[in-house]
C-alpha cells in the first residue's frame, strides 16, 4: 500500500512558477517510478512527467519540456514538480502517481494516485 498526497498548487500569473510536492507513505518508495499527470475540465487525464526510481531517468511531455522539472528525494519519500514559465493552458488538477513499470506514461500503468492539487494560471 502506498498513499500519495500532493500539495503546492494555487493561483499564479502567466509566466510565473510553482513547485508541487507529492509526499508518499509506505515502504519501498525508492522502487517506484513516479509520475505527474494533469486533468483539465472536459479533458482526459494527460501525462506530464515521470522519474525513475533512482531519480536518474526523467521523461517529459512535449507540452512541458523545457519548462517543468521533475525530481525526487527518496530519503524524504517525496517527488516534486517544478513548473516555470506557466501558461494558461497549464491550468488543471495535477496528480502524482506511482508505478512499477520502468517506462510508464499511461495512466493505466500507474497503480497508486494522489488526490490532486489545483493549479490555475491567469492570463
């Protein structure tokens, strides 16, 4: 069992920055691939970024590449998403998730999910 809790969402102007955090409870956090997804009203859940269990491998959706950075601190059981140069189209509920698959980027490949945190970017 893994429980995930996101925090750090809020309101920000276009061009601004936010850092999201995802705190994990449970053992073996360092064995999971961790991902960030987002879902805007009326849209499907969208892959944003993932990071390997050791933190050495990262992968980003084209829409956020160069603006967002995913990282993890395994001793603290926490994964982060640093979001810079935010755009109104980044507005969504952001979710963190844990997977046992090495190259997971589909929601179905992630077993555990947080409750989500709202990010709103104004123009």
